[in-house]
């Protein structure tokens, strides 16, 4: 949506000043296309990768990642551990928000209190903090509930908003996405980051331009970015081949080989830091969208195991994914701390074994249930769900597929209106605790269980996760993570399908850094 006149004037001034933006070589525009749109411009509302990928252009955290995912200073220039439960941060001076207001400690404290509001899903990024206190204008102190081995990684996605701007525009509260409510921050952005979001037309385009007042400098020459969500695989690839876009980060698997052989295109390979899985309702006493009345089959571990056994992950890799997936047995991908190849050994499909388990559980003829699936978020998401319907049918399970765009899908499943659902989970901290805490801890209304949409609840698992949050001895902590991943796997709380691989394709004149968190950065990009 177009911004207000007040913001339009500010952006006009910013665009006029672009000539002084420090960029190596000539200024360039990056036209980037991918499958789905963001959900909101509110940086505290939705823990959704595409939304975070765009938010990093406009909003910054106290820390940030280098291009190889090491933590470095951002809005905080340094920090020190005062006590095991007190961390002091020294803030960067001279930083301004895009509307020209100065960045101070008041903005950090305001943002801390805002991100913790229950209607958002980003509380995990401050989950171990109980208080953020202003010491002076450029110093804040965080009180922790216990020592935190991954605190600095979590803070990367704790995005800082302007208190003055938020109060002025009545955006003190997070957008309630599930209730389909919006506020000013839902459609307008005002951060301190390297790019200013000038325009968001949902499902059409996002237009960004370099921030001439940014405290740092661009490593590439991209001063303008146009992001276009293109749901259709064929249309997305055609746009790249015709030169209408420069970069595509959601490649259809069937086109990768052809694109590799095209002399005008180059392909960057990489395994994304994401696991695709199926969740099951394990809370409602009667399963929704099922012909089983008065009980919930997914509360029986034999049924959950049967769903896992009936899935032929190698067939999905070979046929649906054209080889571009890593079959998964656990809920974290390679490259994440806590993952091991031993834990992630995938058993072969066993349809007869699945049938036997269903019969033992009291369902010799199977049963009916629904599968909610996005159709514009993950690589071949709807096609994977269609394959699952056929695989489960061989075990006697009758599945009704409901595939829809991500924006409507995520609101539905966040309201627990499902029996099973597909989700993909990226590990932004590159540590298994992030997945365990978000997906498997008993849901509390805060960070714990924030995306535990099947509402798994296991006291033994909760205890392991809680201990891993504060254990500073690396060896002891690794044992906790290992035991939690084994308990999750052997209880069949989810149906892990595969760890997603996501090559990017671009025109020959584009140079960028592959990011396994699926967040391309124009900051590191050149268009020659």
C-alpha cells in the first residue's frame, strides 16, 4: 500500500539523496522473484521466513549474522555478561530510523515489551529475557531467567522499532494476524536498516530503495530492490528466462537441469536450513474433519507411527523432488547444532507394518482425516501433499486434502482448525533448541510451543528442552539436545518428510551470496 503523505515526502527526500549512498561501482536494481508473499510488515507479528527475509531489509536487531552466519554487532556495538543472568548492551550512536528520528535505548525497551505480546509469534527471540532496562540513552541491560547459550543468535531477529513512530501511529500493539486485524505497522515500515520499504502491494510487489542515512555501507551495488511473489512455477521461470527478473529463489525442481544448461543463467546450489514435516492434532478429544467420533486417533503412538511408516520418503525425493531433498527422520536439518547423521537415519517405508499398527490401535479399516497444506510456500508443497494422500491410502487411510495459499493456510492452522497440516521449519539460530522449543514444548502462550500447532505435550520432553535453554556446558547440553531429538523421533510426534534443498537461479550478471536461511540479501549482491 502507498504510504502516507508524511512518509511519501520522507521517501522522496531519500530517493533524491541516493546519489550519495556509498556503493561500489554503478547503482543497480535487483528484481527478485519467489513463490509467496510476506504476511505483514509488522516485524513482531509473524515468525515466517519470507516475512523475516523482507524485514531484514528495513529493520535491524542488536546483533546480526555475517554472510557465513557468525554473530557480529549491529545496533549494539558491544556487550558484556554482568552476571550469569544479566547482559549489558552498548548501543550504536548516531543511528536514525528511516523517518529521521534517532535510535536510543527507549526504542529497545519499547520493542522488547512489544514483541512479547501474546498475539504475535516471535516471542522466542526474547524468550529467556524477563526484563529489558534502560541504563542510559545508549545502554540497556537484559535480565535473563537463566544463562543463555544462544542469546546472541536469538537477538538477530529481535527487530527494533521506533517508539516515537509506533506511538504516533497507534501501533504500540502487535498486529493480531489470527484475528485478521491490522494496524499502521501492518502496512508501513520504519526501521534503521539498509533499505527503505517504499511500497507493498500484497501479492504483487514490494519496492525498496537504499537508505542514504544507513550507519553501515552496502557490499554490493544494489540500490533498489523489487520483490515479486509469483505463485506459478512456469511463470516464475519464464520471467527469469525473458529477463523480467534477475533472481529466482524458488526453483521448480523439474526446471533445475534445464536452467543449469542455459548459457544466460547460473545456478547457486545449497541445502536450505529447513525441515518439511506433517503435524497432527494431539490435543482435541475428538479429531476434527474425521469420521472417528468421540476420540482422537493421533493420541495413540501406534497411529502416529503408522503414518510415518506409510510414507515413502525416497519416492518423494526421486519423483516429486527430482532428487532435490534429503529424506528426514528427525526435526532438524544437517548444519544445525544437535543434528547427527546417526539420529537422522530414515527407515524404509513399510505399508504392511502401518496397516498392522492401525489394526492394533483399533482401526483395521483405517479412518478419515483432513490434511491442510500450503500451495505457494515450500518447494512442491501441494504435490508432496498429493503424494502423501496416495501413500496413506495404501495403508487404508482416507485423506481429504485442503491446499490453499500460505496467508489463509497459516491463519487456519494457527487457530487449530485442522486434523493434520504441512509445515516447514527453518532454524534461524542454527541450534536444535530453536526447533524443539517452538515445535515440541507444551504450548504456554509465549515462546514455548509457539508453533506447536498439534499441541504435543510431554513432561519429559519439556524438562529436556527447559534444561537445554540454560545449560552452558557444551557436552552436557549436547546430551540434552540428543535425548530430546530421540524422544521426539521415537514418539512419532511429527512426520518429518525431508530437509529442503533450494537452488537459486539468476542472470549471469548477478553475483550474490547463497543463504541457507532462505533470506537473500541485496546487501551482498551485485548486478553488473
